């Protein structure tokens, strides 16, 4: 395994200073200067917080992925939430700290305060019947349907209302909802699910379990998709029940607000408070389905099977057999002077396909039609550059024609044309470019005029003389400005083009068969194609030969400025890479490589991370910087490296590492232990110094699917302390999460191998 520096911090909880609800600040002052001597004042305010539904970006991801079909037996579903405080924003026990003291001091750190109000419950297929006419047991209702029938509803800070609860007798939901918070309404929409008391008690966590089932992870974003954040802090809510084998499961993120007295005991028996109750109505904040099977559809399997269907590893059409040899191609080319045989034609076509070309319909400018070759910037080989007349007067200047084959190569002409169109489409870029070019023209004219004046007014017939009007000529020369620098808006836009940003996908992959499902394609970037693309964008305002000459004089400056902007565009880079890219002596971007992946792995694990290495060694940190890493669709990932790579490694993101158990031959569940307080926190033990595996038992309820989290924490703590001398006391949520996390999936690929 490679020793990649990756810091993951597990944090127990993040209690907000004020939980959602109403608060009153009271102040009292006593003076001895007259009557009255006592002065009192009160001010009320409310802290808003979600209750009935998640915000648009609150949910980061779920695991197992929605609609996933794979080996998830032993895995506990989980959700990743954007807000670190969200699982503790409301209370499990219904207590609201509404005193002045609670407003100025941190809340007490007892187990009930640490318990989240959110939980992930798992339903097995068929456990909850689907009502007639519906496709799901989840129903759309309103807040009034969570309040007992006939109960008067109040809303904080609102005028008295006449609404009453609609929840039927025999059903219980979150107690205390009749007093709605500020800004809420009895008509607020809410998704609910009704569970029989016996089922709810069988699958719900206990009040002792809940503090262990939510924690926070802080991770860096160095190897992930492009982001303005270098550190992510995410809250994780962990389920306590796994999916059954060979069956569909439904995971639900539900609210347990104020429901502490309704939670079951360790064995899943109903609480005394549920006596006489038939149904527990739960608020559902999100839900998803997944299927548990033994079809080997795990992340590691998906990654290892990339490209195995067709054997291709580069971006090209054609069969998997090797490309024609150079000798065969030379012989076929020599035969073009006469009548080309079918065999020679096949060799030439095969060579073109192997080089990444595809035949496409070509609409000529004079209304004619033909078929021409096109190749995008993503080459299936490490190639050299082709000399082109850049800057070009137009796209047609970059068309190449083979008179023997009778076909155009429209690759660079298409690149130039799309560059121009993209430039015109950007108002900010085209405006900044045109204004800058006007300044350049004025400066060029002034310099030319100065040269004429110097020649006319400062002749030097006498080698010892200064000529006529030397002070005027010198003063005017000093007043002239240097050529205006490339505007940052221009450098940034062109830098984005160098990273192929905004280039339509069809120009990158001109035929879908070049990137089938479950494939990974390595490529090098055609620097000539990129220069044609950039020149097309730079051509705005180019009307004649003078403009062409002026643009030619500015190409080097544009190349340097745009390459620097391209390297600076990715802000979440490793510090070493960022420093390397900021080096002013860094070469221009003419040796870029990358990878395109189209797979269910990208859809199911959207935060996958990729490292690049310049050698095929698996030691040390990744040494090839990423310039761009972006999802082009839900199942397509594009990654661009600043130089050649000999090996890439794909691994799971730390915030999405899932939790679960292993089973022995007798069906007993356990988890392999990790170091907590030693020199290598997180290091997984290889064996127990007292003999046997380095594992602790994880007790399950009678259904063999539902974890007794608190009892598991006790056993893990005992094993860590007795056998490994860890001194853990008590077992906290972050330590529990560390011990339950399963190993990181990491798959390495050698360029030209696997």
C-alpha cells in the first residue's frame, strides 16, 4: 500500500450554542435610589432550524448509494450532511434551554445532550405494506397531521390561529409539536411513514445507542474534485440496522425529536410510554433504496473491472486488436499513388482509428457534403506536436487535406472554430479582450510614430552631436507606455480553455463508443489542438493582416499568462503541488495527461479521489499535480494532470468511509480494531497480543440485522483497554466510528497496464 498523507479527524459532536426553538432573555436590576428599586426587562427571540424537510444542499451523500445493487451485507446505511451541527440542532429529550444562562454558557455535556435528534432506520422489503394507489409507504402530509386530533396548534410569534391537530387516536409522533416554532405553519408539507409499534421498537436505536450513532469528520479535499474548500467538515448519521441478504432495503433519515421516552430497550421491546399505542408516525427527511446481493458489485470490483469488457485503455474506436504496424502503414501509404487495394485501405483506416480519429459528416461552406476525419484533444498515445499557421486567419486555414485519400482532417479547424464561439459567448472575456486589443493597437501606433519622429528629428550627421530636438524626442519616448499586460479576465478564460473547460463533450469524445459504460480511458492532451482552440478564442477583433501580426506578437505573453492562470485555477491542491505550480519558471502546459472514467462507481461514489504518480512506485505522496478534476455527468469523471503519469490510484473519500461488521462461520458479528490513543491513531491492528484476531464482538438483536450500538461500544472499549492498553474511557461517538469504519478501497492502475 502507498503511504499517502491524508488527514481525517473524527470529532464526537458539535453542539450549537443555541438549539432551534424559542428563547427569553430576562434581566433584573435592583438599586437603592428610590421607589421602585427593582427594574425588570424581557426580550424574546427564536432560533430557526429545519424540522420537516432538509435544505437543498444539506444532504451531501448516502451510503449504500441510492438504487445500488451490490455486496452490502454487514454494512450500516449512513448519510453525510453538510452542516456539522445539524444532528444536534434539535433535542431528543424535548428540553429547551430557554434561560439567560443557556444563552451565554455552553450547554452541559451529558449523554442526552450529545444524542442526535436524527436517526437512520432500515426497513426490509415487505415489512411495511404499501397503501393502495401508492408506490411507497411514505406519505405526503402536513404538520397538522403530526399533532393529536383536536389539539390546539400555536405558532411562536404569530397571531392566535384556529387550526387543530389531525393525527388519529392510537398514533403517536414527536411530542410537543402542537407548539410550532417561529416561522412554521400547520400547513407545512412533511413526508411521514407510519410504523407499527412492534416494528418501530424492533428497529429503532435505544437512547443509549443514539449518542454513538452520529459524529463529525474533518478531511482535506486535496485529491477530490475541484473545490474552493481545502477542508471539509461534515456530520455523519449512522444507521443501526443492515439490509438482509438478497433483498431490497429502504433506508430512512427520520426525526426522533422529543421521542426519548418512546425508544425501545436493548432487545427491541417497546417502551412503556407506547402502551395503548398502535402506530408511530415518523417524519422522513430523506429516503433511498438499495439491494443487497452477492454479485460482487462492490466499489473495488467495479474499479478493478474497468475496461475488462473490451480490453481498450485509450480513447479510440476500433477493435481491441493491436493497431497496424508502421511497416504495414508505410506500405499502404506508398500504395496511395496507384490503385489502393482493400487490404491497404483497411490498414490506413485501422491506423486512423487507432490514432483516435473518427469519420464524421462534414458540411462544406459551399453547400457540399463529404466525410472527414476528426480527432479531439484527448490522444490515445503520447504524441508530438504538429506545426500549424497560428495565429490563423480563420478556421479554414487549419483544415488539412490528403489528396491521395481524398479526405480532410478537420480536427484543428474545429478546435479553432469552437474556441472562437466560446470566446464570443463569454461577454466578460470578449469585452475585456477587445478593450485590451484596442490599447495594444494604440500603443503599437504610438511606438511606430515615435520611430518616425526619431528618424526625422534626431538625425545624426555628426557622430559627436545629439541631432535636432533631442530633448523632445527623448521626453516623448519616456512618456510612451509599455505594451499593456494581458488582462486577468483574459488570462483566466484562456487558462480555462487550456484545461478544456466549457469545451462541449462531443468535441472531447466525438463518438460514444469511444467511452462505453464501465470503462476508463487514459489520454495525453494534443497541445496543438489546444493552441488552435486558444487562437480561435483570441481571434475576436482580428480583421486583417495588421491585426494578425499584432496577435502574433502577443502570443507568447498570452501563453505564459494563461498557463499561470490555468495552474492557479485549482485552489484545493496539495500544498506541495500548489507551490510547484506557482513557480514562475514552470513550463508551459504542453505535456498534460489525464483519465476519463465512465462507471457506476462514479455515480455511486461521487466523491472518489484520484492520485497521480510519475513512476510506477507505490511509495510516497502523489507527485503529479492535478489541474482539473470534475464530474462531466453523474457517471463520467474527468481528471487532468500537470505532466505525464505512470500510475494513478483511485480511492474512497474519507467522509464517505462506511461502517459495518464482519461475520464468522457461525454468523457472529465483529469489527476489526484500530489504534486510538497510540502513536498511529487509526492504524488497524493485525492481531491481538493475547492471541486470536484483533476484533471485538458486535452484539445484534434477535433479527441478526440490528446492532446494539451501546453494548458494542462497551465490548470494543473493553477489548481495546484489556488487550491493547488504549485507556479509552468512556467510548465516544468518534472513537466508535473509528472502530466501525471498514478498510479503505484503493485501486492502482499502471499506465499501459492495470
